[in-house]
């Protein structure tokens, strides 16, 4: 007998429909799987057999052939366990409908028949609604995540026997299939800028960066507060919109990082990978591509602390995502695209010992060592940093004084107001302005034009650097609630260009 069950496989952050076709025929007992399954799926034969028996059902002692269609797409993961088990039971006549076309199934099985959590539930739910499938049967623990997608009938099940009951009597199951309780995440309040000692220039630069979504490089000796300030940037960003939260949740769902029992991810992502991270872990990849750190930081902040210590190759692969706001990972079978519109904050010392440039302690590095250290960041990568900010060492007196800087809340209020001006005017942040749109928004008077001409020569600005100065100037004007960009706004933007 033949049974066909719907499921889905996640590629990138999109789900593609998969049909699990199960044929149970007379012959010597065997369990064959075709359709490019990976090792994890092939091992599901033993999990499915044990789960069926331990759930009180009889496992067919016949020849079983499972085909994962379309057969030319590679599949991986344990979320195919439940569809395969249901297909076997349907082909054996234990499920009344052998062709279950009105429900998508996803879930991993344990040996006792329990159903564990699955990755990528949100993209699967979105794909089911897109394809016109009215119902989704999924692990009970993932119910809240799928409930974000409206217009679907959801069956949250804890075991294989519950799944069979839901499929045989969906109306009867619905009355008892209540959603799991909403998990309240009591996150610690974000770090506050009020804790920062001194550093008015760096604080102002990070406010400008947050207002326009600009990339920033902080350069200063150890202990000056670079990392401390960078970790406070996420707290001055506006809350996620619903569409932004949906994108962030989909990425985290594919990565398996959505907390069980929660729905949307509602806080801005903040990622700070260690400098030993590989280029694949940073950008994403794998045989079936998974999101990397830059995609996990989408709509949030990516901090690269001790930036020159990252491998040169890992840093260079950031160049295209910084320009486009997404990353494309090409494989022989298909290309996966992940969103990667993040705000990059890099932190580095001025030299190997960290004390070059008049710090509290004398620098012991040779000029060659200083030059070699700075050269670890290539010119094209530095050119993509909108703001390059010196962070000076704190004096003993400053360290002993009580931190009396401005708190995050008023800074956040100004950042939100500036961003709202940009979105109302152009529908996007200033960091994404280019070409004619950028020129139309930055019209300089004669004084500003003369200042810019001098800066192009003195700072040797490239075409990209020129545009980035204009974007930062436009953001500074938005913080001042000004419709025009003055010479003062441009001068402050040039001050932050520094060594960029």
C-alpha cells in the first residue's frame, strides 16, 4: 500500500515542500530510503521503528520503501522522523487517510515515541500558508513559534500516538490540543550609557551611528571603554517593527535559537563572536547553508572586538554583505540568500601593545610593528567603516570619579526621532541612501562645498568614502531635526572619517 505525507525542508530561510512517499509491499523485511537523505535521515529508520513499537502500534514486517520527493534536493536533519513514521502507519492502514494532503508534518522522534523540537518551524508555517495547506502538525513545544503565522490550523503534539489521534480525528483533537503557555523571558535590562566614564567624542559617534545605521570603528588603548560602549549600542536602538521581528525570528528559527514557548523575537540582536571564528561561522555556509553571525545580527548589532585578531579571510568576506545588506551562499544545487543588514562596530588597539598615540603607558612597539598591526585591516574594509573614532585612555582621576554621562534613554529618544525622519522621508535609513537619492538629500551651500573639496584632497577620499561622509552628514542633520545639511554637519562627519 502507498501513502503520501506532506512536510518541508528549509533552505536558507525559505521552506520548500517535500512529499514523503511510503510504500509497504510484500517481500523480505527491509527499510529503504531514497531521495538524497543525509546520514541523520537514514538513521531515522531505527528511531521510527522503535517509536512506532513503543507507541503501541505494530511495525509492518514487510518491505518498506521511503522516497523523499523531489529526489534531486538534498535533505538533512531529524525533522523528517514524524512524517516518515506517519507515512509508514498510513501505508499500514493505521491512519484512516492514506493521502494526507491537507496537513504539513514536522518533528523529531525519540525512541519512546515522544516528539522533540524542530528547527525552522516559522519558515515551514509560512510556506504551508503560501502553498494553501490549511493545517500544520508540529511539536507541542514549537506551537507558539508557528502561531505567529495567521490563517493556519495548528496541531501541537507531544507524541506519535497524539499525532495519529489528531490525524484520525482532527475535530476531536482540536478541543484538547491547547497551546503551551507563553514563556515570559525576564531579560536583564540592557547596559546603560550612564555607566561610561568620559569619552564624549566616542559617545557622540555611537549616537550618530545608531541614528543612521552606520558602521563604526573604535580605536584606543586597552581599558579605554571601547567594548563597554559598543555593548550599549543595542540599548539605544528603536524596538523592532513587526516585519523586522518576523525576519529576525525566521533566521533564529533556522539556526535553532528561538526559545521554546516564545513567539516572535522582540529584542534587537547583539552578536559578539570570538576572534577565532571561522569565515563560514561568520558569514554562514555548510553543505546545506545555515545562517552565520552576520545574519544572526540582522536588524541589530555585530561587535568585532579586537578586530585585527580576526583572520584576514574572515574579515574580507564581510565586504559584500556590508554593501548589500544580504549574503548569498552558492552551492552546486542552489543558492541560498540570508538577510544581513547589520550595524558593524569594530574595536581595535592602535598598536600591538595598545599604547601608541600618547596613552598613559609608553608604547614599546616599533614603527614597523605599528604599521603591520594596522595593516591587518585592509584598505577596502576600512573604507566601508563610516566612522573611525579615537578613544583616549582614561586618567586615574576620571576612573575614580563617578560616571555622570548621559543615560541611554534620552539618547534612544533622539535616535528614534532621527530614524523616523529618515523613514518618513525616504523609506529607509541613511546608510542605504545612494546615487541620486543621496545627492538629493545632501545639498551643500558654497561654504560646505569648499570644505568638502578640501577634505577630498586632504583625506584622499575614495568615491565610496565620499558617499559615506555625505550619509553621516545627513544623519547628523537629522539628529538636529534639520532639513538641510550645513557646513557644521559636514565638518562633524569629516571629523569622524579619521583614518577611514
